[in-house]
């Protein structure tokens, strides 16, 4: 009898310990989930089409949105070209060999011409935007790595300080065009929004377009107007705006997925120049 | 008598352990469902966030990285 009771006691202890072990495993689970999330994020970083680009594509469902994005890309390339040319001039003055850097700048100039020549109304404009942006990022990275091989951190810092505020007529014109196009885009969005709200305040629109009211102030005014409405109307307007935003996101996401699919096919089918890969829709 | 007491004590240990494990798992599930809960009331911030997404800031730029 004594033996049986000892076995029973041992069994009880084992059960108690095993339940504690289960609880311990449960504590470890969240860590495992974190590890998985970290891996996924790491993978996303290496993806060609990152989250920023997907966000930028969202407004490219119309010609004006496409024009804005291509102008912005043009501006970013001009800015880097100016800085690169200035750096090459400085290095030449110090008797450095700048052949590699000049070759990269030459490629960047060709890229700028390609970006300027894009027909923003064409079907494959989104695909071209992603492609050219990717090329611009790669060339910038190549330049950065090449210049790092020539100069140490301190000298690079000095050059960076010297050409911090780079401006040129081309860059200034590009900035002006972007501002005007963004104003046009926002005006269109305002009209669409007032269409949803059901009442238009043309004074706000005019003041914004004349530059007497900032976009931030305008948005506050619109939010106030919506928040003053009754609960049902507010919910209805909120839903319609949200629907509009979700549609944009879905459109951008489907474009990205199409591009990824075509990229997979392209590896097998074409010679890498990418011609003929449209939006797919 | 002794045997009975011992049995009761160990039964108690099992019950407590099971209760602890059950509570732990339940907490876990309720925390997850808390994050998934949809917006039921719309506040001013929800409206502002959606309005923000409709417009583009005039100083918005595309980042392709720095040259050096």
C-alpha cells in the first residue's frame, strides 16, 4: 500500500511540473512570434518594391498623380547630379582619379533624360516609375560607395558642408512645377471631398490656391466641418472617404503584385530591358 | 487518514496548476483580440487621418538617397 501511495505522489508531482512547463512554453511563444516578424521585416527590406514606393504609387491612378511623381523623381535625380558634379570638380582639383564617378554621373544623366521623356498618360507609367526610381537609387548607392573608396569620412563631411544648399535654375523650375501640380491635385481632391460632404466652401479653396491658407489649415477646417455634423452623417462621410483611400491602396497593391509577377516571368522570358511590361490592367 | 489528507493536497495542487495555466492562456487570447478590435466610434483623429491621406503635402519628396 505504501508503494502505491509513493507512486501516486510521484505522479502528482510529475503532473504539476508538466503544467508549469506548459506555462513556460506559452511565455516563450511571443518571443518566437517577434523573431518571425523581424525576419519578415528583413525580407521586406530586400524587396525591390518597398513600402515607400507602394505609397507613392497610390496617387498614380490618374495622369496628374503620375506627372507629380515623375517630376519629384526628376527633382531628386537633378539634386544628386548637381551634388555629384560638384564633388567631382572638388576631387579633380585635388588630383584624384574621378573616371568611375564620372561614368556613374553620365549614367545618371541618361536616366534623367529617360525620366523626362516618359509619357505619364501611358499604361506602363507606374512600371517605368518603379524601374527608374530603382535605377536612381542604385546609381546613387554606386556613387556613394565609389567616393567612399577615395575619401575619408572627414573630407567627405567637408565637401558635404560646402555643397549643402545646392540650387540651380533647373532645380528651381522643377520645384515650382511640382508645387503647382500638387496644388492642382489637392484642388481636385478638395472638389471630390466637397462632393462627398455635399456642401462646398469655395472661399477655402480660393484661399488655399492663392496661398493665403496652408494645406494644414485647410485640413483643420474640413475636419471641423465634418465633426460638427450629426453622428450618422459624420459616419457616412467618414466611410466614403475611407473607401476612397482603401481603393487607392488596393490599386497600388495590385500594381505592385502585377509587377512582381511580371518580374518573375521576365527573368525567364525577356532579355532584361523590360519593354512591353505594362501595368497588366 | 494520512493517505486521505495527502490525496486531497495533491488534488489541490493539480487544480491550482490547471487554473493557473487556463488563466494564462485566456489572458493571452484576450490581449490578441483587443488589438484586432475594429473602430466602433469615430473620433476627430480618425476623420483627420483619412483627410490627410487624400492630399499631398507641398514639400513631399521622393527619396533616392544621398550621394555621399
